[in-house]
């Protein structure tokens, strides 16, 4: 048998060399893994590439989409009517605005024109001017500059048509609209010097006289005096012109009413008075009362040409009187116990 002499110093050196090699390899692997982990981390933190939002306002939609896609941006669309038929299919607004730095893949909101609400002038001849005005106000309520507006004051002309009917218009019906357009109307004042017979008011109650005036469409003026010994309160005791007398349609009926003598505590009998500007023809006017209890009461509805609008009333103190013309409130006041007659 051959004997092997082991040198302890050699064995220790061999082990030490291999141990250092192992430690070096392990450290290298850890460093490599750390570098990869850091790279992945920074890539994740950085995210998508950043880009600048281009200005696509005023551009045709197809062109705007291509320009956004070149920046790796993607459009989302909102449609809106505009003031010109020539805007149809073009970008009106964008969000975010141009110059904003965003990440690639961001959605960009584009407001695209559907063109004008209407592209030609309608035929308004034969329609009532108040209806047309209300229709246009509703149609362009949300527009900063209406596509169609009315030139006022209107021109008026006597005709066989009812008062307020549109007789002529400029531009003519069917004309193409390419931008904001101003309409000029000639409006009927009704027939000239129309004569009517004055109806009978004397002996009527205030309520009945107000209902009759509402159907008549003439100017009227009330006055109040104390009731005589044989007279009832809140009754018409005289009228000018007299019953059946011929009077012009645009004339004035003057009525005298007696004051009541049986007012309850807190009640007020008085004349509501308000100066309404004169109109070329009668317009719908109404007077409403909002009682302290919250109850609403219609006092009169009448086609009124304008002037000193006077209406007798018997209401609790604290009632709010609301005067409206063509469905628009023009005045309100509160009934007070000390209101003078």
C-alpha cells in the first residue's frame, strides 16, 4: 500500500482559493440581478414616452385625427352646432389645449362642429311676431352670438291681417345662411280706423267687467269713488263711451267703480296702476296675485295696446301683484294697507 502524505498548508490554500472564487461569483450575480431590477424599476417609473399636444383647432376632423395619431394621441369627440354652415366637420375646441405635455396614449377631447342649426332662412310670413321671437330665443338660448337675430324696432303697416302678423321679411325665405343674419320684418297693425260698438259695462261687478275687457282688446282706465246711498260697492256706475256708442278699436274706455263698504280686517281695495309703453298693436298682458297664504290668483288677462294700466282689486295686505307682458314679468309690488287710491 502506497502512503499519501497530506500537506495541511496546501489543503488550506486550496480551500481558501475556491472560497474566494465562490464569494466573487455570488457577489457578481447579486450585482447583476440588482442592475436588472433597477432597470425594470426605472422603466416602470418612467412609463410611456411624453409628447406635446398639437394645435388642431380650426382643422378638418380627418386632418386633426392624423396629426394626433402621429403624436400617439387619440381623439374623443363631442358634437356641437356652430354659427356657420361652413364649420361643419371642423374642430372648434380641444382639451387639453395645445402645448400641454402629456404621456403618449392620452385621450384628447375634440369639439367638432355639426354646422349651423339651420342653413337657410325660413318663411316667417303669416306667423305672429311674438311666436317667432320666442322660437328664436329658445333655439339660440345657449349661443353667445345668435345665428339669427331680429332688427328692432319693427316696421308696421295697416292691413287686413290680424295685428302682429308678419307681412314681409328680409332676407327672403330660402336664402342660404353663411353666418349671423339679421331679419327685418314688416308687421301688421290690423285694419285702420276700425270702429266697434262699446259694450255695456254699467251695472257689472269688477270681476265681470275685467272678464269683458279681456275679450275686448281695447285700452281702458278705471277710477274709484265712494258708493252712493243707493249704489252697491265694487260695481261699475258709469262708462265713457256709453253703451252701443261707436268707438274706434284703438280708443279708450273709461270706467268708474264704487268702493266697497264691507272690507274685512286686513283687506285692501285699491287700484293697481302701472304705465305700460304704447305698442303698435295690443300685446298679451296679465296681472296675477300671490296671496300671503301662497295661493295664486289670476286677476285679468287682456290684449292691451299700452298706456296707464289700471285694475281695481280687493286683496289681503301682503299680497304680491305680478304684472307680465308676453309671458315676461315686467313689474311686481306688494299690497299695503296704506296704499292710496
